[in-house]
C-alpha cells in the first residue's frame, strides 16, 4: 500500500535522464557563482572609481573650455604669431621682387657672356686663319707672296728682309 501511495511521487525515467544532462550545467553554474562571490564587495570600489573619474573629467572639461575660449593663452599666442608672420611676409615682399629682378638680370648677363664667348672664339679663329698659326699658309703670307712675286722656298733671315720695326727706320732716306 505504501508503494502504491509513493508511486506518483517517483520521478519518471525521462526526468532522471534530463537531470543527468543538466549536471554539467550545474557544475558550470557553481563555478560561476564562486567567481562572482567577490563582486558585491567590488561595488563600493567601483562607485569610488566612478566618482574619482567624474571629478577628473569635470576638471578636464574645464581645461578644454579654457583652451577653447578666445581669451586663452594659446589662442592669444596663435593670433600674435599670425600677426608677426604677416608682418614678416610684408617685409619680405620687396626682397622677393628684387630677387626676381636680379634673376632676370643674371639671365640676361649670362646670355651676353655666351655671345661674347662666341665672338671671341670667332676672332681667335680669324686670327689663326689670317696669320697661319694653324700650320697652313695664312692669308697674310699669301698676300705677301703675291706682292713680292711668289712663294719663296727659303725664308730670309729676319734682319735681311723683315720690315723695320722702328717707325723711324720705316720712313727711309
């Protein structure tokens, strides 16, 4: 009779199987509960940290507001520096103009120097061609030969046939 009365109280087998499946979860929950036990003690510390951070953030916000204001040292210094830079730029503008003028003048002079050099090279070539310094008979020698009657195989000594170098000797008797 007692067995009959206790039968509805017996757990069905499916419930027992479900309890077996829940056992790992129960172990995990126990582990989590042990890890979270110190958390209620941490709450006051977290509240103190929140208050300290709040105070610091208020201080930082005040500093940022001062820095952003028009009267801040940083803004005044930046404005003063900007004014000085503009003054320096104004002072350097004439110097820039003078440098540009000097650059143009130097370019013109450079062109003139090139022209002079080319002229000197041409004059040098003309002198060499005229005097025969290149090794061939120059225009002057050929003209002298034409006036004296032809090419002489042997040049006379400088004293015999050379024209006098002293202007008094040239005038003759």
